C-alpha cells in the first residue's frame, strides 16, 4: 500500500514539474517581432558615475565630460531623444506655487540652476527666468560648460505634451504627496482626450499614484508598492500562468539582477504582461538608482529573445546598435 502511495506521489510530482516547465518555457511562447522598446531616461541627458551616489548627491557636479549639448528634462533633449528613435521619453515633474507642473528633476533649485529654494515655493514664471544649466561641471568647478547657454527655459508639462502631440511619455511624480497625484489627474483629464492619455504612463510614490488612479483607473501607472505587490504575487502564482490583478494595467520596471527568476522570463513573461496591458521595462543593475543600458557591452547582457522595454540614459548610443544591428533578431 505504501509503495502504491509513493509511486502515485512520484508520478504526480513529475507531472507537476513537467507542467510548470512547459507552462513557463519560452520554447512554445508566441514570438514577438521587432526590436525592444527603447525608453530614454530624461530625454538625452548628461550622465555621471552611479557608484557611491545618494539621494543627496548633486549629480550636476559630477558629470562626465560632455559629448553632446543636451540637458535632461528640456524640450531640445527630448527632440534629440526622439530623433535618435526613442519610443518613450521619461520626464520628471514638480508642482509649482501657482499650480503648474514644471518639468524638472530636483526638489530644490541650488544643484542645477542659479536659483534657490524649493520648486513648490516658486511660480512658473519665476522658474522660467533661471539658468537651468548653471550648476553643471565635469572638472570640480573649474569650468561650467552649460552656463549661459541658450537651452530654453524650464518647460511645463503642457508645453512638452503640446510640442510632442503624438509621442509617448513616462511621467515621474517626484513628490509623495497624494494631492499632486490628484492634481495631475485633473490636469490631464481637463486638457487631453482619452486617446492621448493612452500614450502616457505615470509612476512615482504610492500615495500620489493611488490618488491619480482614483480619477484615471485605466491609466497605466506604477509605484514601488504596486511593483512589489505585482512581483510577489506573480512569484507565488505565476508558475501556473495566472497573472495577479496587481500586475494588470500597469508598468513594471524589472532590475536585470532579478529578471531571470520570474516565471517564464523573458518571452512567456512578457507575453503574459502585454496581454494584461502591462509594459515591462528592463533596468540595469539592482534597481537602486536609474541605471540604464548605456553602452554596447551593456546590451550583451540582454537575453537574445527579449522584446520588452529597455531603460537607457544614452539613447544616442543604444538606439543605433539596437536598430541597425537588429539586436536579438
């Protein structure tokens, strides 16, 4: 009797293992054609070493020697990114004193500009007067290559979306204030039709993202909490092919360090997410900072059959390699 029970258990175990393997193998997955989607972080920006930076680091003071004339979060940098064939551009927004959304990364002005204080304590008109390239240096302050250059004023979110009426954007709410999520939802719904909103994705703190989703439940949006909820649920149940509710109608940024441990990664996993209206973006490193696939050597770490999104800080370097050499085809 014991032998029959053991044999039955063994057969069931083998069948379960076989099911899990076949259900999550990319061998039988629908093959997605074309190149990976390219997401340009802050447009085409100046880059800097990622090691040893903290949330307090003024990255404008540690840039590499400039080899292009663009600064992050400006309309010229976004033009350059789209010209380089970016599919999506990421930008940062800060709420101003007069209720506008300024496209700017930092909470305060001292690092990058000739202004001072918090963004939210200034009107948009005041912010337009600033030199947005004032603080950038690659040689410890011996020279400031972007001071006084005609880089254009700090733009508003509306100016960006008007300038690029048919382009896709990832909008980063830099604050964790739920009021900003609610205001952004109102800002978008009162200015743009539903088809334009489908070209936008929002990410940021859990509270503003939750507030935004109350008004715009169909908008693709992500926070650390929604990402964590999705991935933990998927790790528990994804072996069966089930996609948890937390993984639907959102965007997920997957650090390359953890990606191989996801059920069905890459093709089967991406197919499941895409079928759930969720976009997958692969980021470099462990996800602590905005590390990107910025050099040819970085792309060699991307799986050959990967067809999701790729996060890059150097779209000008990466796009030609992906499109001209047909990476992963």
